[in-house]
C-alpha cells in the first residue's frame, strides 16, 4: 500500500511540473499573438496597394508578359509550404502538410511534376521522412518572420519560374499556408502565386467615381518587371505573417488544453492518493486493534 501511495505522489509531482511548462508556453504564445496580429494588420495596406497597382497594369495593358501569361503546357509545378520550426502547436503543421500532399496529388494527376520549397523544420522533417527531396529549405524564425527571408524566397521562386522547364525550371508556383481567421480558426489555404492571378482587381466605377486612364512610363512591360517581384515578395511575406499568427494561436490553444488535462490528472491522482492513504490508515488501525485483542485473549 505504501509503494502505491508513493507512485501516486510521484505522478502528481510529474503532472504539476508538466502544468508549469505548458502554462508558461501558453502565456508566451498569448503575449506573442497580439504582436503577430498587429504585424498582419500592418502589412495589409501595403499588400493591397501593390495588388491594385499590379491589377491596373495587368488590366490596362495589352502586353503578353511572362509572369501574367498562362503557358501553353504546364509540365512542372512548384509548391511552397509554410510550416513551423517547433511542435506543441496542435494540428498547425499537420493541417498544412496534409493540404500540400493533397495539392501535390492533384497536380500529379494532371500530369505535372511537383517540386517543393519548404519553410520550417517540421516541413523539412516531414518530407525527409518520406524521402521526398526539396528544392530549397528555409528553417528558423517561423514564429517571428523577417522580410529578408521573404525576399530570399521570392527571389528563389522567381528564378526557378523564369528558367526553362528543360533546365529545371517550373511553369507555375503554388503557396500553401495557414490563414489566420481568429483565435479559434486557422484555415489551410492554397493560392497560385505564378502565373499571376490577380485576387483584387480594379473595382468597377461607382456613380460618383470615374476610373482614370493609365499611361505607363516607361513601357508597361518595364513596369511589370519592376512591380511583380515586389508583389511576389509582399504576398510571400503576408503568408509568413499569417502563418506565424496561426502558429501562436494554435500553440496557445494546445497548451491551454494540456494545462487543463494536467489539472484533471492532478485531481484524479490526488483522489486516488487520498483513497490509498485512507486504506493504509484503516489497515494500520485494524492491525493495532487485532494486536490488542490478541494480548487481551492471552491474559
């Protein structure tokens, strides 16, 4: 009985230690999610402005630019996957990795060869375990994205997109990331980055609004050459910020659930420990009473 009591007390101490860790991680994520949300909100106006500028050039020019023209035949496609560097974030990484696998399956069914660009150690470990090679891997800083990393990713995907497919280039590029909706919902999202799909076109003029006539200086092709790399970098950076905010929200929710489970374990083991202690006390009293009765009978 004494050994059983020691086991229960050891489990209670273990659960209490676990609760301290998960509670600390929950508070850290709660403090970082506010900053992550603020960064997502701050990046939105710039991203919308770049999108409107690209939309204007694509809408009011008649040039066939390589970044806005659909290839006659798509042979190779690249998929950029944004996951996390660390675990303990619930289904954050598994959701986006499952979405990337489904996208890759769909692209292969269409007769396209798929290459991967991975962001985050979890994505790298996932594909390495399945022996699927990645074109490039970026690890570190997924919970605090830097624009320099987004610039590197943008340059890499543009370089491979502009290269001929026979030389290892790709004909289209997709991005898979977790979009931050709110503290409860983070939705895996897939967008086709290249060839350009304008997601926010120039609005139709209203009753009191007359849309301007555009003149391009220099030529529209030169304007696209300058605008589209900036557009790609802003879209990638926005995806990184969305992914970081989703990671913090998912980790906070997972750690809160772990803390609640630790409380449940502590309560259950405390109850079992009390029962074991009571049984031990009862047994000791019975032994004392039995010994006293034996001494009385001997007299």
